């Protein structure tokens, strides 16, 4: 069942050219807006675990992932956006503008599709390290490559790394002659910062130190008069049209059930999508902070989200009640362990340095971690048909920086996973006693009905 409703959500896409070495200027702009007093609800367009974790650490807000492969239904993607957006905040979508190629930009198709599906204004942020004439040619070529539906969503642009104010004035004049877009200003090169290692800012001991240069840069940008037109950025977000969305009435599992979701800064890489789906399905979702020492006895199951598991394990060593609750959930109720959290629940695991450490020993497999890489492989998931129940399809992705050795594991695989470009499928989603172990990061919004069935199984 579904019902249609009109919703008004302030929203804006900030889209940068790709630069793997530097913090995206859109991130610094959003931090500056937050320091100016605006509430920011962040979204990431596309699969980018590093950006999800960075935004969560900097802004202190849950991040939602919007990807047209993971959620291929336009109606379902709009529904995901409505379920996770905050009408009282600026909902900022962080996207890649595309790959720079000399005077051209290979426009990111994910950006175009999501902008159109959400009827969301876009502010492109162009790199301008050379002359104003060269940058102007690149921007004009970019505008000509845009489909009409996307072109209409752009009314303003910004720049980064402009050599000096005089060059920006020339650039502004050139743009005014050729395009109807408003130039909002530029982020100076000295504001931009190199990317810290993901594990450095997720580590509880050193995270604040790693993020301090970025927050300082944002404060400097916010204090610079007439550097960026903040009012127009906010106005673009607040002047978005209302759009209609069909809100699905998901089937739930009879009586209400309580889900405990483990909270830790390192367990955020997959975004808050799956947690929000549980809430949409009628579950009572309760946050379980890794630092809280309390009784965890009244949950029907506990969900450990995808993340850097060994950083989480290090920080729960003293929380005996939480470890006991996780162990009890295997036998008394249900435990769902997802993605990069899964290796620590086995007998042992290896660090990127090749040194080994004992795991929680809840299960008989072993695991390993590699040096973090932002490479993720898209996967299609088919559930194994069982008696009286047909197979179901999901979508998800497989990160490249960890793995499981299941040779001695007694879990029963419920899924067959096919990686894009791979020939043979692999097993996943092992069920043992009251637990489900997922080595992939599955997108529950790709099939909410099958998610409810999985949790009922």
C-alpha cells in the first residue's frame, strides 16, 4: 500500500570536480555554513565511504547515501530521501561533478539522475588554477554538455583555487557574457586541506586532532567578508519546489519489535540508510552508544552497522555489559553484523600490518583487514530460495579493504552475490543460531519487503 503526499524540503547539491588528494571544497563550505548557525543534514551522492565518514565526523550528523544503482527505482529513491531528510535543516547533497579532462569535464551521471529525480538545484564548484579565459572555456563547454533538464537546475556556480581576486573579477566578467549563472565567489587555495587518513579521524584518541585543520579552515572561510555569497546558497536551498512522493506502507512483523543499533564513530561508513529502513518498517530503533554501560536485555535483535571493526573493538574493551549483550543476542534473539564489522566477531583477524589479534570468537571464521581503500564493487544479491519462500533480490556493494575466511564456519549462506564484472557468484549472509553475518554492505532500501522477510527468518 502507498499514499501520495506533497513535501517541502530545503535541499541543494554541492558538486565538486574530483580531486583525490584534497578535502572537497563543498565539505568546507558546509562546515562554514554550520558554524554560521545553519543546521546541515548531509547526503552523499554515489558510493563514497570516505566522504560519508568524514561528513559524519565533521558535522556530527548521520549521513545518507543516495545512489542510483543501490536504489534503482526513482520512486523508492525519493522515498528514501523523504524518510531521511530534515525539513528544519539545509539538506545538502555532496556530489562529484565529474572527472576533469583538460578543457572538458566528464559529467557524473549519478549526479544528473539524482538532481532530476529530486528536482534539486545544483551549485557546481569548478577548479580554476589557470587563467580566467581557460576556466571560462571549461565552464561553457560543461554547460553545453548538460541535458536541458539538468541545465535548468543550475542557477549559480562557485570556484576554487582562483589565483587572486583580479583573476576572479576577469572570470566573473567572462561568465557574465556567456552564461546566465550567478558567480557566488571562490574558495581560496589556502583554505583547502589535504585529506587525512580515514583511520586517523575515526580513531577516538586522535580524531579531533586530525579534523582540527579542516574546522579551522571552515572558520576562516566563514569569517571572510564577501568571499562567498552565503545568502544565495541558502536561498537556493530554501526556494526548492515541493514535490510529490508515494510513501509506501511497509508490512511489518506483526507486533512491534525493538532493534538496538550500535553507535560508534567507526561504524558509519554505509550511512544511515538501513537503520532508517528499519524505522520505516515499524521497528522501534534504539541507539546503543558504545560508551554506555547499561543493561541490554530487552532488544529483539542488535544491529552492528558496517564500519572499521577493529577501531570499534578497541573502544569496547572496557564495556563488559555491551560485549555480553552482543554474545547473548546470538543465542537469545538475533544479531546482525554487517560489512567491515564482521571480521572482529570471528576467532581472529589480521591488521593491515599483518599482525594478528584475537576476535570476539562468537563465530568460527577468521578475518583480515587491508590498508583502507575507497574502492567498492557494486553487487547484485539473490537470496537462496527455501521451502515455501521464493528467492529475493537486493543490491549492495563489496568494499575492497577487508575479507572473511569461512573455511571452518558452520553458517548457512542465505545469499548468492554477483559482483559486477565477475563471472561466478559467491556466498554471503550466513545464518548461524540467532545471527546473520553479512560481509557485503547490502542496501535494504533496494527491497524493503525482502528485508522484513530476512529479519523474520
